[in-house]
C-alpha cells in the first residue's frame, strides 16, 4: 500500500506531463491575435474619431501581447512575459499622450475628429 508521500511522488510525473501539454493549441492563440489585430487595424484606418483610433491601437497592442505570451507559454520561456510588460508600459504612455492631444483638440475645436488635428496649430 502506498503512503501519501509516495502516492504524491507517483502522481508527479503524470501531473508534470499534463502541465507540458497545453490544452489550447498555439494556432488558436495566433488566430485570435490575428482577428484582434485585424479589428484594430480596420479601426485605425476607417475611423475618424480620435478616441476610437486610440482604442484600436490598444487592441492592436493587446494582440501583439497575446502572441508574445502564447509563444512564451509554448516555449516555457519568461522572455515573452517581460516583453509584454514593457509593451503594456508603452501602451500606458501612449494612452496618456494620446488623451492629452485629444483634450487639446477638443478644447480648441470642440470636436475630436482627426481631420481637424492638423488645424490645431492655428
């Protein structure tokens, strides 16, 4: 009869093998990231509202983060997590600067249309 420590030791290789095989394939992560990136790029190219464009850029950055994390998980490497941390920091700075520009545009023109952004100088 196995004692509890031996029972845990016998189950450890099976649990380790299950941890090595991810439940979701890498291609699914990449497909979701591709869809998110496509939605973001369509939002950047088709919209004229500055807030919508900023949100679309954030969606694109999150798609890139998903790719980094998916490859990091499948390669069992922490580099993707570190890169994702820096991408999130850059996205926060981009959001702060972008919202400051949108606020300046709105104060000057009373609209957040990107077509009026070049007229901010006057």
